[in-house]
C-alpha cells in the first residue's frame, strides 16, 4: 500500500525550514518539530510536487565559545537532548547545533543517539577496521621509500629534539616519499610521569610539539597510541589524533592523522595498480626478554587473510627488523632517553629512527624486497656525572654532548 501524500502546507513548511537552515536536514527537522525520518519523507513529497521555498535563509547563528564549553561539560557527563541543552544553556536550537558542530570539528567524539548527544569516555575503534584511508603510490621502478619513527614523547624532559631533527634531516636528504609515525608523539600525563614532563595539558603539549617538530614538504602520517596521548582521549572523550592534526597543520606542518592504534595503508603499484597492505601500529603490553618476541607474537595472532605485507610497530622503544609468517616488520625506536620508569623496569631505550625501502612485484602487489636502515643515537658519559640530574624529580636534564653511530 502506497504511503499517503503529505498535505501541501506540511510540504511547504519542510521546504521553507530546509532553506532557512542552509540545507541542514537535522536542524530543519528540529525547527519544524518533526522526526528526521518523517521530515525526509515530507521533503521527498515536496520535491516531487516541484515546490520552492517561499522564505529567504537568514544569516546562520555562529557558535559561541561559552555555549560550546557548557555543552561539552554537560554531554561529557551524560546524554542530553536538544531540549535539555536549551534549558541548561538558555540558547537557541541553532546556537546549540552550531556549537555541537564546532565541538566535532575540534576533535571531540560527539555521538548522537535517540535524538540526544553524548561524549563517551571509551576507547575508540581501531582505524584499520574501516579499511585503508591512505594510499602510497610506488615510484616508477616499483619501489617505495619512506621514513619510520615514533615514540617521540614530546613534553617529557627526556625527549631528544636533536635526534628527531637529525632523523628528519636524513629523510629529506634521502628523498623519502613520506614518514609513518607509530604513535606516542606526546608524553601525556599520568601518576608515574608527573615529575618527568615540562608541559602540562593536552593543548600545551601539542603546541610544544608543533614548535619543535621539524617542517618538511613530505607528509607525516601518524597513528594515535592508546596510552600517553591516548590518556587524554580516555579522560576527555576527545579524538586527540584529529586535534593534533588541526594544531600541526595550522602551524604549517604536513601532518596527517591516520586514526587510533592501528591503521592500514595501501601500497599501490604505479604501473599496474596492484596493491599490498602496510600496517602502522601502536600495540600494547610491556617489552619482552627478546627484541623480536613481541612482533613475533603479534604477527602470529593474525588470522589467515588478515596479515599485512609490512608492519611498523612502536610502543616498545626498540629498533629491530625481521620476517615472520611472510610479514616484513620493523620496530621504529624512539626519540626519548631512558626515563626513571624505564630504568626501574630495566628497559633499554633504542634512541633513533629508521628508513625503509620496499620492492613490489608489479603483477601481484607482493612485497618481495625489504631494506630497513636503522639509525641509532648514543650519549657519552651521560650517567657518569652526578651533575646530570638524570632521574631527578626537579629541574631539567642537564645537556650533554650527543653523538650518532658509536659509543
């Protein structure tokens, strides 16, 4: 049985509300006092009848920072409907909806369900679940060349700016296509690192990151770790990866958010279109007794058909490369000296970065060649002098002469 046509006056109201709200169906439905699904059906009837709006769209009401902050405070604690937010803030529907749009643009994980909004404090979905969001095209000779680094921990007084700068200068000299970052670009805040950080708060740490991170034309694609920067996501309900991208790009960095915890990149052959998958991963858990053990167990856990061709792993602050179950893997090291926490846990820090050259079979897309270059940075007599304040809970770490390539 066909649906009964809507009355002309109802259809005209729908067309007018849509025009008044700049084509935003959700806002127009709210203003018309209709459920969104019913509003869409009414619009279809109006369009079939060739109806045109009889009103001019007014200038949209811009979001006000104090309204957005108030809304964020409310929906961070509980789910709230439009009428709830209107009563709580004394604002118009347009101002509230504009503020919600602004919160989303700023990186807050605003979820709409049953005509109410909330910022849930829970782990985000791993980026790879929705498929690859980035493609890297091979060079004409069926090869790829990219940088690989991670675990900068900017904001920590043990962060090595000289190493990060040196590694990026090497990337530029080699002519890499891009850099993949395996996460933990800032140090975050927790009980065990409170004496180790020089910048407090997510925004302050990201501003510091923007000021010290090297600027080059080639892009950096970064995943968000579940820890360190991920602590802000868990506590504040914010998409810290998107927020970081906004901060970095506003300051002129060619920085791109790959998503949460694990992201997949398509390695596309420029001559044939054949593809392979590169995984950029910030895993979890502690370091193992052997360098290769963690990557080995991660790769062994992959189901058949889910294995990437190449995997880059951060988190463990180690540099190591190998081949497990036909997956080429690399641990990307760190640009943070051994911290008091690591010292207490007997964890070594492999300070440096890496560059990877791949060769691809143009017919199948398979990665048949994997050549990692690892750069390890060292420090001389760093722990021999009592004046270094290496693990002091007060003050900065005293600078020492840095070298690369040997003790």
